């Protein structure tokens, strides 16, 4: 089980990561690793964990590498391929792959031919502001995937998804709506030293998704005890939607 609301389970065939942008500064995975006495900056492969999803009989949504980034430069390509082979072999589960390194994800996926894209694998990028959104989302949209999603968490500033044309709807996509985001997660930063989140930033992302007909999952307010500050209006908490609910 996992405390991450938008998934059912986490699976970590890789652990450890390094920071690439401001959204990494107060990384929850790094805090967890330090509590366990683990050197988080050391990327480690765990081949013994590759078969773990095989033993989960009940279908579930599985967040891949909550404690790392599958497309970290220190993860060998053949190990990434092994992870995808295991996902392909476990069709009863939905696997959610989230990265801050979309260029490598795109290049890897473009090389895959047979059975691609995998229908039970959702590919996404994590962004925190307009700069990272504009850097990472276009690369995601160039990536073959059954479903594409973006996690705007921790949100550190206003993020426009409509203006740049990141939604599939032709009204908001200059390419004619052929490729776009299928799901959006949004939330503030949590834990000690969390950067403040303006509720208007979350409201704006929810409004954009509603206009584009894209499900959006409001995860949390910012602060040490996320979701308990009482700042997020009740109507926003109803937006805990998944793509299959469309």
C-alpha cells in the first residue's frame, strides 16, 4: 500500500535520485530515505524486485519508482527495458511512470516497436511551474503512450496548460487535437519547509482541465500537514478524478 492518493501501490525496482529543478528541493522521497539511513543520491538497481507485481493478484494502479526516476541517467537502458517487459507481462495492473527526464523517456519509447505503446502503462512528467511545464510537456507529447499525464506538484507558481496547446481538444491544440494530456494531478508542497501554494494556482489548473474535458486530481494543500489547513474550498476537493472515469 501507499499514502500517495492517486495510486494504489508503489513499486521501486530503482531507488535513489538527484535533483534537477526547484520542485526537487524538498523531495519527500529523499526525506524518507534519510529516515531509513539510505544515501538517496546513490542510484541503486533492485533486480530482485522486478517480479513483485506478479504476486499482486488484485488489479491495481501501480506508481513506478516513487523513490527514484526510472529514466535517471544512471539507470542502464537494458534495466529500463526489463522494467517495461515486466509491466507488459502484468496486464491486470495499470502502471504509472512519472519522470522529470522526459527526453530520455521519449527516446527510449521511440525505439520500441512490438506491442507499443503498452495499453496498461501511463506515462507522465512532473512539473512545478511554467518553465518546467514548457520544457517537459512537449517532450511527453512526442512520446508514444497509451495515456499521457502531468503531475503539477509541487505547484510553485501559475501554470498555463491551455495557452501552449497541451490539451487534446482542438480548441486548445494548434496541432488539431491529435495528441494531448489525458490526466492532470495538482497539489502544493508538503512537509517541513514547504513552499507556500496559492489556492488560485490550483483553482486555475482545475478550471483549465474542466474547460478541456480532462480529468484532474486535486491532491493536497501546501504545508506540514497537507490537506488539513482548510484553505482549499470544498468544491475543489471533489476533483479527485481518474481517466477511466471519463
